[in-house]
C-alpha cells in the first residue's frame, strides 16, 4: 500500500483519538463512585440480613411472651379458685385443706418462675428493639451514601458521555479525510488489540517498543516514504518521522 507520507502522519491523530476513547471508556467503567455503590450494596445486604434476624428474634420473643402470659394467667386463675375455696368454708377435711395449701404454694412458686421468665424476655425484647433501631438507622445512612454515590456517578457519566460523543465526532471527521483502504488496514490491526499506528522513535516500534534489528532498519531506510510499513512483531503501522532514527 502506497500512501502520501503526510496522510500517513494523520494516522497518529487517529490513534490519539482512539486512545482518548479508550481512556474515557476505562474511566467510565472505573469511577470511584462505582466502588462506593458496590460497597454500599454489600453493606445493605448485610444490614438487611441483620434486620431480618432481629425481626425474627423479636417475633419469636413475642410468641414466647404470649405463651408465658397465658401460663401466668392460668396459674393466677387457679390460685384465685383455690383462695375462694379456702375462704368459702366448703372444705372440711384437713387432708383436703393441706392439699389445697400445698397446691397454692406450688402455684406461687410457678407464678414467680413465670414472672422471672417474663422479666428476662422483656429485657431481651428491649435489647432487640434497641438493636433494631440502631441497625435501621445504619441502613438509612448507608442508603443515603449509596444514593449520593449514584447521583455523583450519573453526573460523571453525563460528562463522560458528552466527551465521548465529541471525540467520536472528531474521529468521524478525521476518518472521512483519510483513504478508506488505509483506515481499513488501521482498524483491522487495532481490532487485534494492538495499536493501529504509532510513530517510530529512535529505531523502536511505537507500538510494542521493540528495537528494530539491523536488517529491518536497512529495509526501512530503503523503503519509499509512501510505502506503508508495519512492525514484524506487533503489526503496528510505523509512521516515520525525523525522530525515527533512520
């Protein structure tokens, strides 16, 4: 392929534009806000699990409190009936009186045990309620941090997307001024993951930065300035300038 050296030189502009696009794409995908959003989402997931555990414990305590209250009420009712029987005078036999007195004493101990358990459950419930309030407040704070990061990310994306649009417009104009065959070769090379074109500097490839050997340098010196030459190692189009060392 033979192309005017001045036109070949414009490939460096195209390469610079493509590098700018790559940098913008990388920046868009690696904004610090993205990491903060991901971290916030992970913390929210952990916080949500904690809230679910606390709520489950709260519900379990509620059911246990209900059971204890029912048991306590049953004991109290039984005590009330026994007290009424004792005071009514309907029980005459001493054996029956002793049995009722024994049952009353047993019921009092049982009532005391149940009340102690209720007190313990109430203390646990208070702690769970406090933990729920704390974790709920933490979640609200994390959600605010996430929302702030989302807003900042979106604002950055708007700016970056505008820059990308501007650079792409510049690229379209530049490509339109270059021969289609030259652009085609450049883009086929760039599609392999290497630089499409780069300036040869001090006898080194501008793409892979390897120094050319003697025979390659001799061939480059003999090559017509209009000939499009490429690096044998990476395939990059070599743009020869006064800094090439030839």
